[in-house]
C-alpha cells in the first residue's frame, strides 16, 4: 500500500523519514509545496512532495499529521474517501497545551471519522513526539504505540506500519478507544514538556507471561 502524509511539520517529516529509512516511498502533501521543498528534499529520493489533493489521490494510506482543526478540514474536503485508510495522528489540543478541546463522550478521531465519508479511520502516532517517530530506538526496548479503529483490516495494517518503523504497536480495538489515547498523549506532553523530562522521553510496555494469562 502506498503511503501519503498530509503535513510537512515536525511529525510529518519524522514519519516520512522513518518510513523512507525502511525503503518505503512516501508522498507528502501540503497546501504550498514550494514552502517545504528544501525540507522535504533533505529526506531523500524516496519522499515526494506535492499538493494535499495530489497526496490524497496517491495514497492507499493517508496519515493526517497537521493540527487537529486542519485535519478535520482535510477529512471534510474529500466527498468520498473510497475505503482509504485515514490515520489520525493528531490530538485536539486546547490553546497553550492546557488540555483537550474534545473528549469524554467523543474523541478527535471519532469526529474526524464522522467528517471523512468512506474512510477507514485509524488512530495512531499521536501518543509521543516527533523525535521518537524519527528514531524509536531506546536501550530499554521499543516505544509503546497504541492503535485503534473500527475496521479490523485497517487497524492491522497500521499496526504493521508502526511496527515497521520500530514501535511496539498494540491493537487497542475500536475507535472509541481514542477517548483514552488522546488523554494519554496529554500525559506524554505534560511529562515531556511541562515537567521538563524532554522530548526524547517515551513510554514502554512491560508484561509478565503470555497476553491474556491470569
């Protein structure tokens, strides 16, 4: 499946870099390609740059790596996503990182799913920083990356993509789980930024015995 990323900010470039290092071709889409040409060229020949519409058309998997409001607008901009996997890597952050603007009875991911007609929406790549997406290697083990979505096949594919770039990706079930994953992202933001642990801080999963064992 071809990979497109909407957004050439720190998260979009970090994911593109990580996929390109594993030999995957990536199409980055932005409203003004000229503005980002030099930054994207630095990512290597496997990463292409074009408009948002061109990237959406080229991708079987489209990753939203822009602020939440912009991601919702992109979701609404396509009349029919025709079964594409749409990965929501955003968090509905309140101004000043004060919390989330959406939550409790819904989530940013669920709102994007309502706006993206015909898309198979999966939540992923939202619970850690861009530095960990560019390089997820830690001496103590892989960085935990929860994944959720209502379409099982789409979820499995995104788990595989996250695993490909070095994450300990875990299938967390349906899209309602994003109601927990977005606040979990705020935990990382609070600890990494507000408490000063730094952006090269991450969560890892530890487990005794086999999954599901008493």
